């Protein structure tokens, strides 16, 4: 059964991608209200009030749930269906945090549903309550999976949702849920986990002889000071044996559990980290676009009349003559408007057409790029034996290797 009960304040929201990165791309209700008052009169900084938000009631058997939805009524219609993203909450239950993330996803063009896994009436007043509710589901992976599936089934009932394009994002407890979902072979386009509980005693284990194929693409965001490296490697090997398409990103230095939770402030345990939050969110944006919207095409950097590109000789501290390759956009980077520099360090074959193309790609992003010639102009680079000899000489002499990079 399902019922959508929109709250009286849920008819408007702001495109939070227009907000400064210093805000972490947040979409709090107070910011929504302030920006929308101005946006009613005129569109300001790309912001406009177009999100429909409200609580979405659904059930699984005798358990009743109250989730939260956010989407653009103007963009998502029965004639123009939108992909959906279901959010699985952390151990505190579905609250303001998941609602805000739903609005942020809604502003990317998705129909976002923050699922209520525990169900209405579940005590959530204290840490003891959270632990009891989370343990009841972590200890019963079948129940947990059914609760997630109920949210997936519900979001697909809306005629403005493209039911063939659904992804799931989970935080902490929810991160464990999305790992389980993938390993159990769920038919979703992709799953994203943030500071997920991945220890073997809290998640499903993949058995290549009995487990179903992993169909969802997987993206995991992990704090180095949170997840155990051995346990992460164990999960990676399971995903390998499942022939899964996956990506695991580790954030440091001193990135702990709950690094995306804006109010997390337990030193040495659970701490918000703005850099990891912003970078992981942008990574998720790219991932969701890839699995739900437009598959990524190879990016190349052919020669272009818009770029200035040239070979450039320079000399290392030991007198070695090197011939690098410099590329930049002269209309952007000049004496009156200097640009940042990115140095491209070659692979073992030496600086060749590959590094030149990468330099042009970097230059097209607004940087001055130099593909460094580490080996030196006169070093033989004709075949694999030459590559090995040159690479070994530099790996065995770190002082020389660093001086060659410094020269570039």
C-alpha cells in the first residue's frame, strides 16, 4: 500500500548546486526558504524553486514506513520520466539528514526517496534505540533486504519515475545495506555507500559458487581511519570474484567515520570532514550520471587550434638536457592572467604522444600543462629493454628522480 502526503512547506526548493562549495553543496530548509523568496521574483545564480517535497507512506506486510521524497514537478512527469535514487539512512533512522540529501539529489534531476527502513513507531530517542534497531536488521539480512526492496518497489509506482533506472545510496547502517543489496544481486543500476559498515560479521558474504551475479555497479566512499584495510581488501576480492564493476575511494588524512555527517564531532571516532564530503559528493554525482543518465565516453585531447602547444627544452640540476611538452590556452593564461601549472610525469616508455595528449587535456581545463621529460633527450627509448633500463636507473636513484621532476 502507498500514500503520498505532501507537507505544507514542501512545494518549493532551491537548486543547491548554485551554492558555494564552502557550504558543502548543502540544501538545508533555511537556505531553501531564503533563496526561494528571491527566486520567486527572478532566477538568481541558477536557483529556482521547483522541488516537490513531502513524506511518502508505504508498507511491507504489517510494517508501515514513512519516507521522504523530493523531485522536480516540472522536469519529472508521466511524459518525461526521471531516474530515481533511494537513500538508505544511517543508524539514527530517516531524519533531517536524509531529507536534506534527498533535496540535493532532487536538484540533480532525480526522484529521490529517503527510505524509512525501521518503520513508524520504532523507538529512536537514544543511542540505545538506534543500536537496537540497527542490530535487528544487520542481524537479519533477509529482513533488511526486504525493507530496502519495499522502498524500491514503492518509488517505482510513481508514473513520473523511470523504473528501469534506479540507484541506491546508503550511509553508515545504510552503507551496509547497499553492500548487501549488490552482493545479493539486486536489479538496480548502481549503489553508493558512504562510511559503510563492511566488516564480515555485519554484512552479506559473497560466495562465487552459490551467490547470484552482482548486477549493480558499486561505488564506496571510505575514511582511512574508519574501515579496516584488511576488511576492505576482503570485500574487494569478493567483488572481483563476482566480476563486479566497482570503485572504492579512500579518504585521508584523519578521515573517520561519519565524514559526511555535518554535525558529527566525536574526535577520533566520528568526525565531519568538509573536503572528503565535497569530493565524495562530486564523485557520486558523476557516478549517478554515468549509471542513470549518460554513460561516460572516452575523453581525448587531440591537437587543437585553441591551444598553444610546443616542445620546450630545459636542463636538470645534473646538466641533463630534457625536452618537455608545454600546452596552454593563451586566451586564458598570459602574463596578465597567470594560470596554475600541472606537471605530467611520464610512464616508463618516456615522454611521448600519450603524455602530450594528456597535457592538452589538462590545458583544456584551464591549466598550464608540461609533460616532463624525466629520462632526458639523449636516453635511448626505442624498445622495452631501453624503457626498463631507464626506469630502473631512476627508481634506484630517488635523488636523481626527484631532481628531474623538480627541473620540470
